[in-house]
C-alpha cells in the first residue's frame, strides 16, 4: 500500500511538473527524470529470454542482444517469457500486448506528458528466486531502444542490482551533432564510433554537412565517387562504399543520419529552373546508399532582401518536401523505406545580422512551408548559446518551433585550441562565445539541439556527453558533475584519472592552479630564496599523466586509439613542456625542445579553396599562457647564470 501511495504521489508530481529530489539509485546518463526504488535485489544470470511485442523492430531486439552479451550474458529470443529464468520484455505503450497491459496501468505518467519525447519506463524487479525481470515499455520502438541505454549502464554496475523503476523522457526531440565545421571531415571510423557513443547516451541525430566535402557543396549535384585516392581520403573524401558503411552503422544505432546538400545560390536563382530535379537526382543516389533523411543548406551565400527571392526559396523548399513524400512516403511504404522530414538551414541563420524588421520578413516568408520541415538558427549570433529569448522571437516570426544549430565546441576559428573542459570553462576559452552565457534550466521553443563539434571528433565526445545530458533533462543537468561523468564515459576508468589531471593543461589559457604555483615560485625568486617544490610536484603529476595517456595509442579498444589520434599533438607537446620545465626547475640544463618544428606537435587542417584545397600544418598550443612563458623565463635565467 505504501508503494502504491508513493507511485501516486510521484504521478501527481510529474504531471504537475514538480522537480522531485530523490535518491539517485543508479548513476545513469543522461540523468533519468524519475527513479523509484523497488524492493529487493535482482540477479542476472544466463540465459536471459528476450520477448519483443509486435511493433518492436529488429534493430531494437539486436540492441537488446548486444547489451546482454557484452555483459557476459547468454540471450535468446522467444515468444513467451521463461518461468524460471531472467527475462527482458520489450513493449510499446498502447499496443495491448502483455507487456503493455502489465506495466503501464500504474506507471503511465510519462506517456501523458505533452511536448516530451522518447517517453518510456524501465522496470527491474525479481521473481521469487531472485532472478531479474526487466520490462521496457516505450511510446514507440525508438523510445524502447532508449530504455536499453539505461539498462546497459545499470549492468555496468554488476550482475546483482537493486530493483528500480525509471520513468523517463527527453526534453528535446532531436539531439546530437551537425558535422558542419570548416575543416577535414571525420573519417568513416570516427563517424561510426560516434554513432555507438550516441546510442549509449540516447542521442538520435547526426546531420552531415561537412563544409569541405565537395560532394556536399561544390559538386552537390554529382554522385559520390566509387573510388577515391589515398590523398583524397586524407582530406575527407568519402566513397560510395564508405557512405554505405556510415549509414548502416547509423541505422544499427538508431541515429538519424541526415545527409545535407548545399546547392547554395542555385536554390535562390530564378533562372535555375531544374534545381529541384537535380537535387532529387542526388537524393536518389544517396537513398541507394542508405540515407533516409535529408537536409538542405543555403547558408553562407548571402542573405536575400528581395521578397520574390525569399518566396522562391520557400516555394522550392515546399516543392522539395512534396517531391520527397511523393517518391518515398506513399501509403503502405515500410517504415525502414520512408524518408523523414527535411532539415533546412536558411541564409539568415543568425538573425542579428539584420535589423528586426528584416529578420521578421525573412522568417515570415518561410511560415507557409510544411510544418514538419525543421528550420535552423544559431540564435542572434553565429556563436550564440541556446536560449529562450532567441527561440521565442524567431518562433513568433516562423509560427512554429525552431531547430538550433549550436556552434559548440567548434574550433574551426581556433584550430590550435582544444575545448575539452566543462561547458562553462569552454565558454570562457572559446574566443567567439560570450563567456557569461549560461544554459536555460527549462529550454522551450525548440525541437532540436545539435552541436557543431571540434575537428577532433573523438575528443568532441566530452562536450557531446554534456549536451546529451542537458537536452534529455534540462533541470537535472549540472555543469561540473556532468563533466566529471563524461571523462570515464569517454576514456574509460583506466584512463579517466590521467585525463582529468591533464585536461586543465590542454587548454591554451592554462589553469588557475598552475598560475598560482608559478606566481608563488616567481615571488620566491624575488625574495632570493627559490622554492620550486610545489611547482615541480604539480608539473610532475601532469607529466606522469601524459605518459599514462600515451598507452591509448596501443589499446585494444578502437575508440581509445582514435582518441589518441586526436589528442596526440597536444599531449606530446604538453609532456615535453612539463618534462623540460621540471628539469630546469631542478637545476638541470636539458637540450631545448623545438616546439615550432617538431612534427610530434603538428596536425593538419584544410587550407585553400575550390580546386586548391590542400592540407596545411598547424601547431598544437597547450598551456600557452603560463607554462610556455615559464619555460622561456627559466631558459633565459639558465642562460644568464651560465654566462
């Protein structure tokens, strides 16, 4: 009776949008909205029977198999649960199936919430023998798939787990990445690895609009090549087979891979009478490669002021959506063959470029395009942080919710820098973001938040983890706590502590602690009594952590090896800097390090335009504002002393 009363109270609280502060039974990310403690402990043992109701798709069943087998359990699919074994039941709310009937009578509140997405429940109980009985019911098969991410993280804790019920949903519908920076596009290996990470943390959207991919922009109407050279692959070209690998991996992770086309000025040219036909031919070729959602970019080609041109863009967008529906979304088409609604990045994506009257006219010109088309902004400015004011303003002009392209932690304007700290420290370090910006505790007016990441895709997982947590549960997001959880999520427990030690020093601007120790040492010099001990200890810890992280290079884990490729120039330079500084502080005279020309500290970016695109070399710059000047000072002092 007490348990039923608790559930009823929670129902009232959730429906009233009251924030419940309860004990966090499991450390799950994104943080679940509601956790209800159950009775007893549940033991997982093989075999585990998976029962999927009608409507649960094959991808969800395969994901369930993966979660169980990767935790050492033997799983088998059956039509009925086993009486004397562990069971995993997968269902859909309102289906009328046995799972739905048994488990949504009481726990129905997530499904009655409006403007929430991927709503589901996860119930872990035990039978009389103490064996685990797991039920996951979602509003659809995709939501049930999200529930498996919670189960996966619960099983990380062990085979005997406390019983619990999670009532969960997302605050934002489309959550993920827009690969839209200026630079080398991600390799197929990095992209597919990101998909796996996204599945684990309930992210569902990956829009591909790589600026330097010529078949996205310059050759937008031409199909991808069947073969590419090694040099083309180095600068981010993709072949048709590589694109198939990417789309297959996306489908397996339930990530909506949105391939975007950039016809640019052609989309707004009255003389270009066949632009829609050419776009459709390209989309047809991409559909054959497995793409099931498309985007159209007309950004960075100038903002039209002529009402006729604005109307032409709106008409073309409406026509293109109609052509897509006619081609792929006819009645009776299977869900796996359908194409989801368009995503559109207009010329005026930062409304602050023009006065408000012109901005209003621009977005009103798009008001009559199909409601299901997602229209993007970056806010008032290119580097704005998602906020309710900008969303409400543009929504009032457009007449519907707006999608947000968030340029974070993008470093295409700060290529020598990494943004791997917590969100607000990254705001402080990123040249173009106003460092006093803070995330809304309740974001409204948007159905989409996708981030434009760094050119280092694996290291961008740190920020992506934070965005996953925020877009799922605005109110529960905590800047420091989320970052602390992100590091083991990205690097694993083996390397987490080493990265936490190194991360503050990978910043261009150093960290406050190192600055403090350096100032104390400088003051001791001025007193004529040098005391470098504390500074040596600090730098030695960082140096040791750098050496530990070098083991990523030879890890059996592919994600770790890919991480090392991203981290390498900054890590090796930081190791060299801390090592040199320690020796100098200890009174030794090590050989100077050539920081400007050592290939270990270099990485490549794309330079040039059009046919002249080629790789250029840049130098990583960690600890540039404190440690680098300290080394120069120590070298000068050593040189003076030697004379």
